[in-house]
């Protein structure tokens, strides 16, 4: 049976005291672990709190990626691979190394990867 929660004109309905999450738990992780947790949260469409709570309480988490999102990621990875090949070809062919161009490409690669 659903509990009746009165309308609150000031915003979100107030939770029953039993349902209010008032306890804070902390955990330290490495930067790599934090990145992986954030990626999994994003894939599941959940906040970090909701994701970790669900894991700890053995609740089902759907981390299957969205097919449209995967298409975008594949396209970006293709661009990254192309840029890496261009850099390798230029360096291996003995062409004069353009450090400024390399820095711009490296910056673009880092931003693209962070966006993914």
C-alpha cells in the first residue's frame, strides 16, 4: 500500500523520517578507481550515491550502454586513432617535427577522452 505524502508547495515532498537518508559513509579510492566508478555510474544513468548504495545492497544495476552513445564513442575513438596514425607517420617518415601541432593534437585527444 502506498503512503500518502502531502503536497509541498515549497518543492520536493518531505520524506518520512524512516525513509530519510541521514547517515554519511565515506570511502577512499584511487583516481583510477574513481574514474571507473564514474564511468559505470554514467552508463547506468545513476548518481554515485545511488550506484554505490545499489551495489552494497545487492540491487540490480543495468550498466548496458545506450547504442546511440556507443556509436558516438566509436566515432570519437576512430578520430583519435586517425590522429595517432598521422603523428606516427610524420615522426617515422623523417618529416620535421611540428611541436606546436603535436601539442594541439594531444590537447584535443585528452579533451576527447575526458568527454567520453
